[in-house]
C-alpha cells in the first residue's frame, strides 16, 4: 500500500471531531485506507454489500443505533444515514465516533451539509500523487511561497514526463504494465462512474448521452467553461448542461476552477475553467497515446496543465498551508493557469508550459498578477520541461515541472 497524505489528516481529525468524511473518486484508495484504519479496532461496514445497503435504506436510525467507532464505506449510497448519524452524535459528542467514505460528495446536498455543520470534517482524497508513488515528502508549496524553488539534477523531462502525465494516479491503472491495458481500465472505470455512481446521487434524464458529453468536456479540459455549448452538443438547455457538469464534479471526474479577480483590475474574465481531475482518464477519453502525443506535442499542453492542476490539489491536502486555488485571465488574454491564495491573502502563481524553453513573454500573466497584488505577491513560476532553474526578475522564475514531487 502506498503511503497516503490524507491518513495523517484523518487521524488528527478523528482525535477531535465526531464524524470524519473522506470523499474522492471511486478506486482512488479510500477503501484500502479505511480497511487499514479498521485494523485499529474500528468496525468496518460497506454499503457496496447489497444486504447491508438494504438494511441501511429500510431503517437508517436502527442501522446506526449501537454503532460506535465505526467505518461506513460508500456513504453516498444511503445519504439518510447521515441524518441518523447526526442524531447519534447529538446524543454522544465524543470525537472519532464515525469515519465515513464517499465516492460522491454528499456534502453538496443542502439538508446533509446543514444537519452536520460543526459535527463533521470533510477530507478530499484524490488518486495517487507522484510524491506518494515516489514515497517522498513534498515541499513544493512551501518552497513556492518562500521563493525557494531550484533546478534538479534528476528532473523528469522529455518522453519520461509525457509517460508520467499519461499514467494518471489510479492505483489499479498504474499497476498495469501496458498502455493499452491502462486505457482499457480507464474506459471501464468511466462506464462504471457514468452508469452507477451518478445514479446514486441524481436522476439523469439523458443518461445515454453522458459518454458523448464527457468526450466534449475532455476537449475543453484546461479551457474556459461554456455551458451553453456543452448543453447544445447533446440537445439540452444551458441549465441542464451546467447541472451535468456539477454532477460530474460531485463524482470527482472533473473540476471547475473559479477565476481570481480584484478591484485593481477592471477587465478580468470571470468565467470558471474546466479540468479533468485525473490526466490518465483525460488521455483515455481523448484517445491520447504516448506515440500520438510524441508525434504531436500540441496535444501535450492541456494534458500537462490538468496533470499539474491535479498534483497541486493533492499537495494542498498534504500541506499545512491553508490555500485556495483559482485561475486568472484578463481581456488581453494574459493568464495564469493556477493562482494560489493563502489564508493571509498572500498570492503565488503557477504557469504550465509543455516546451523545453521559456521566454520573457511566458511571464506576461504572472507579471500582471504581481502588479495587481503588489506586496501580497510571493512568487510566480513557469513550470516547464527542463531540469534548469532560470530567474526572470523579482519573484519570477522558470523551474522544472518535476519539482512538484521532489
């Protein structure tokens, strides 16, 4: 089993919070982690068992009654259990009573979120980060905000970097030896998510159209969201297209990155940006193989941006820094792929380039961001396909992309 960043956070939360919920995509490793924690004396229950699920659905209060120090896996299959857990916790507020996992973010349901306010801590668990696979303790975010990034002798570059981006982070996909078998796993996984997990959380009136909808979203990964165009492709309204994207976010297939803006800049795009949360799935949906990307490096840009975005989200889980992620673009098309804002208002920017060289023009968005933030701007970096660290002025530099997990 790979060491997971969220294990420490879950242990800390269970020490002072009655209910801890670990949410993330199916097959990301939540059940493996939950079973490991069950070895510490917790009762393990999975709602993937049909008999257990029927019992939970028929009598939620009776199902929860008498449970203590319990792990309930795949809680989204019986969300009414959360209301029963709330009643149990109100009667006995001891920390660590329930550890829950979910392959859909049930906390987006208003009645659930409201009922468990102050009683629950939610931790997101994404597929494996490169640092988890390598067994290293990542310090990229801390070094970024301190302006201490540097070059790497052992940097992953060129074809090796392409292979890593195509690999993704799902443990079962990584363990398959051939690219063809990994993509077969990814296609099967997508079918399961679209036909099973979505049915657990919502009624979908055009379920058969969802694979085509997902293929469309894959073409837009790394680009601004256009709900009207998304909906028109499967002959549904703007609002339905927006709802479908939101549902795919709930099952952790995609993520919308909100825009960063300030009153100091009047002409800023305020449209979210779309990303697939796993670059391996993105590659499978778009039919991107190593040979195809190697022959056409133009295919690499969006893949690398989603790869870096997902890695940064995973590092945020591991870090003690309190960060929020955004993107930035103004009307002159100057942009920053990822803007990180610390809880004290300090800003750092990350731009992603698939090229092995960087020029001053590649810093246009970061310079605009720095000017808008003034003293709040900590550092801006262009991550690129090289082993070299190159300063580009005050608090600006180009750095190896693989420093994300060094």
